[in-house]
C-alpha cells in the first residue's frame, strides 16, 4: 500500500488504489507495505480484512 524501508524504491499503490483493488477482487484482502496500526485504522473500512508488517513490528 505504502512505500517501505524494507523495499526502498519499490513501486507502491497508495491507499486509494489499493482500496479500490481490495473491494473489486471479491476476496479477503490484507494490506501490505509500509503498514502500521495508525495506517490500518485509516484503511479498515475500505475493503481490507487485516494488515501485516515487518517494519512496524521491529525496533528501529
């Protein structure tokens, strides 16, 4: 969904495009990429059933 530190320079969808795809596929969608709890709260009602992260769960 968002840019990440674990994949610098990799393309990302952005929240609106990711949410559009999540709603359109008709399957449970997990938000990935640059996620943390605050960002998921913004996306929660937009078609995602959950989120996963690496960076948000590891110390800096």
